[in-house]
C-alpha cells in the first residue's frame, strides 16, 4: 500500500499567517491526492481534490499543488475557523485508499 | 444529502456488531459507499468500500472479519463486524465518494463510536 507522510505533525500559527503543509507519497501517485479538514468531534470535510482543484464552497485562501510524490496544502491567510487537523489522501492505487497521519494547526 | 449512522456501542473482544448508515437525498445503489474509521486521538483509516456494481473491498486489518453490504430498498449501508478486537475501537464514519472517480469523500455521516473492551 502507498504510504503518505505529512509534515509537520503539528504547527502553531497566528491569524493572518501563511501556512504550508506537505504530504509525501512513498511512490508516485500523479495528481491523485485530496486534502481534508477535520474539526474536533466532527467528520472530515473535503477541501481539495486532484491535488489542486478546490471543492465547491471552500474558501479561495485554500490551495493545493504538487504531483508525483510531493504535495502541498497552503492557507494563504489563516482565519480563526481554520484551526483544525488536515489530512491528505491518495487514490492513485487502491484499494486500499490511504490517508496521511494528519497535521494539527493550533493557535499561537 | 444526509448520512446517519447507528449501531455503535460497547462490545467485548470476540463479539459482533452491525453498523447501519441510512442515506437520504441520493440512491446508495448507484454510488461508491465506504466506511472510514478513526481511533481515539488518531488519524483516519479507510475500512471498506462497496461499488455501485456490488464489488467490495477491505483493508487488510479487517479482511475476513468485516462485511460491507447495502439494502437498496431501505437505502441503507451496513458494516457487519465480527471477531472484534480492542484495536477496532474507533468512531466509524460512512461516506459517499463522488469526486475523483468515486475515491474522494464529499459526504460524511456524523460517525458512530464502537468500543471493544472487556
């Protein structure tokens, strides 16, 4: 199964900061990557699919990039509602679908 | 579109449990439906999928113990869990995949907690 490694596992940032989260795949997955946001006690919410496509209704401050093995989720200006845990997920080779370990974004 | 899970609870190791996910707003039979779980304080783990054609697939960690199925007339997804282990303790989400050729989850239920403990 393809392994996904996210970094960092957690970060502290302030409102207005630019935040970057990376996801590295154990083998090339083309652009078959999605990003989710999860808040405590809630189900995940799809943000980005096909590495760089913004899901309908998701604010434009979120963006995704990358292909092959290295991917990035960027929040251009962190807002209070963005404090959450973020997961990447690959769908190039499945089953099984696999998720990264998560990145928790906390308030500095 | 709504997904509502039920059936979670406390069960002893070796026991069984059946989770249900009632869908509304779309037909389960024509969609790719999955179960994804999350152990307390841990990340997301894909568990199983049933495709519109009826093919099913499982994570290695549950293969041979869990069975995914659906009832088209009730528009409901199920997960039959047998021979439960303590490591199966998690919140179980049902999810509908529409984007990415049926591999990215646009819709999720609220989750149901399964606790395996003696």
